C-alpha cells in the first residue's frame, strides 16, 4: 500500500490555487498539444495565457510542473494520484472535488486513460476535466472506454466569444459508455455569456460554494480577464 509521502514523490504533489475549493494538478502550459499553437492565434482563448506569465514563471513552480509532467507515464502514477485524493479529509467525509490542470492539458490517449482510471478509483470525488483536446476525448469515447459517472469533462471553445462545440459534446454524451458528463465551456468578452456565467469574478475570484463546473450544466461561460 502506497503512503502519502511516496505518492507525493511520484506525482510531484498536487496544486492548490486561491480560486479553487479543491486541489488541482498543473502541468507546463508550454507543453499543451493544442494550446501551444493557439497561444499564437489572435483572439484565441490561449492568447496571453495566464499560465505563461506572473507567478507561473517562478523557478520553483516551473520545476514542480516539469516533475509532474515527467511523472504521468510512471507505472505507479494512477496509484499515487488515487492515494493523494483519498488522503484528503473531504474525501473521507464522503464528498470531495478535483480539478484537472489549472495549467496545461491532456497529453495523449494514455494520459487520458490514466486520468479516467483515477476518477473511477475515487468514487467519493467529482472530477472536472476542462480540455481543448477534442481529438483525444473523441478517440477515448469512440474506442468504447468508460467515462466514469463522477467525471465532468468540459470541452472548451477555442476562440474568445466563440460558440460552444455543443453538437460535438452531445454526440459524445449519446454514447452508452459515457456514464459521466461531457459539456462545453466558452470565454466571453464582447458578447453575453452563453449558458451559465461563472460567478467567481463577482466574489473575489473564488468559487466558494459554487460547483457548477462539476455539474450537468450544458455550457459555462467564463469572462475574459
């Protein structure tokens, strides 16, 4: 049985941000598969990426994210992530939440499969996976892999004020192996929010009691900032 310290040594530790009501796991934004291209596209949601500036450039943080990235294909990574999530007080009280990648994104099909395994093995935790990696999500579902019932995937629109990829999400949700939920998200700047607008920016940038990202709300729109 893996202990918590051993799990931290493998994963590189979880991320704790001031906005989130729960831990996350940050990877280097420079290594995003789609985002690394979008960052150079004017008007994209990745232009001026927050995870490429500010405190994300502190050497200690860069080193930690590099370690987490190198760990994702460790054969004991799933066990380590499950250990860290199950060690939390909220999990042991029967209800917890986890947000994947406050920085970075899914790296490939194997990485996505491992994330889904972590969710499946932590049933007391609801997982929110925001992603721009449409192809990985589709391939995962089309191959018959299970999206666990406690997993909430949100596929992000690629452009600011862009439309949500709603038809794509609906097509995936119609698959029998999607036991969880696949929704969408958008970023609004000059247009009104589509669906439910994120309220964090009306309460000092914090989620507090809101858990809409971990719900079956079809689309959540985040204000450009």
